[in-house]
C-alpha cells in the first residue's frame, strides 16, 4: 500500500461454510489504516481476528541506536510516540474492534513510567483489552532502549478462532518460552518479527511441528523512506532501499507452507486452515503431554509481576 511505517498484518476469517475452516490474510498496512483494514476484512469474509505488526509507532530504530549521537537527537520523539495501556491511548484500537467486531492483535511500543517495552496487545470487540505480552528479552542493542518483560504477561487467550498467543521476534528461539506457550494450549502462534533472513523460515516451520500449532509470522517490510528524513543508517543495512525486506508466512501444524513467504513487496496472502488438523497432529506428538518426560525434565514458570521497589 506504500504507507508510512507499513508492516505486515494477519487477519483470520471464519469460512461461512464450515465453523472449523478459517481464512488467513497477511497484509502490510500502516497503523493509521487499521480501521480500513478491518472494514475490508468484513467486506470480504466474516473477519474474526486481525493480527498486525510487531511494533507500531514509534518506528523500530534498527541500525540507528548504534549511532549514539544521532539517536540522542530522536530520543524525546521516540518516548513521546510510545503508548500507555492505562489511559486513553488504546481507545482508537478498541473502537475499531467494537465497530467491526474484529479481535485485534497488534504490536506497539508501550510506556510504563519512564521505561519502554516492546509489547503485543489483544483486543476483544466485547471486552476490550484482554491480553498483552511484553517482550522478555530484547535482542542486542534493543536492550539500550527497551525494558525486560516478565512472566506475568505470557498470555494465551481465547479468540473467536481459538487459543492465541504471541512470541515476539527472537523470543521464538527460547525453548522454555515455547514450552510455556504449548502448555497453555496455544492453537494459533503469532510470531511478529523483524528477522527477514532465509533461516527464519526454518525456525517457524520447526515451531509449527514442535508445538503442533498454526504459525503466523508477519515480518515487516520497511523502506528507507518510512523513517524520518534525517535518519542515518550505519552498517550498510539499506540494500536496495529496504531496511527490512519482509518474509511473512503461514505454516500448518505439520510444518506445511500454507502461504508465503513474501519478500520485497507489500501484498496479501491467503490460506484456508482447519483447526481440527491440530487435534489430529497431536496423535503422535504432544511436547507437553504424552511426548514429555516430567520425571526427567520439568519447567517452572514464575508468573509473578517483577518490581524493583516493593512496599510491604
């Protein structure tokens, strides 16, 4: 669509002919076009879930934060663009969900006090904000600007299409994180990312097979012109005018490619999926059930919110 800050979107549509069949669409809209995209989904199918980008405004400072002098000139703007989940900042997203009846999953930069988090939120048309996940481990130089999430936001929630959870970018390389998702019965594993390497596809296919889950990975397509005009790009990351080249893909619980991957263009990808396929696929593998060995290995998850100051 060629909009500013455009990143891929997933929308999941029930097929009217069969309650078990879903239609999935990957798209690359800007945050400001969320209402338009949800409405378009309603025109084309009965749209139930829209899962969008890893981050909305402010932009991801890929490559920029290595240039500390230049980054210092943008830090105020970056902080000002972050979203508070406690106030009215989310009202536009909640209103779109209510008006269209679409369950929305979208990424954003969250501000809590003076700390920023890379966060995904889940918005229900009837109940508003029903889930969130703060990235547990910012990668490399992301740690200079984003805080660390904790075990209190490992939400897997009910959506109109099934149990849905998110793992942000390289969290998908954390085996214990994945086990925590599988143990909550995730049926639709959303993996928003900026990893546009060919090897990422192998990771997504592995997770689909390991968790016997549908995997929806939306990777941003970001061009140089999507950033502010005075942005400096060190380290030669802007080949062919692209900062991130995309690579959105959909996998079945048996690791089959249902749509994508797509590189270098903003497009729509469709796939019809049957959630009963997940049930069938577990007959020979359940990583947290009959294929687990709790007498040998166990995972203990601390779900308590963490704070540096505790008043007792």
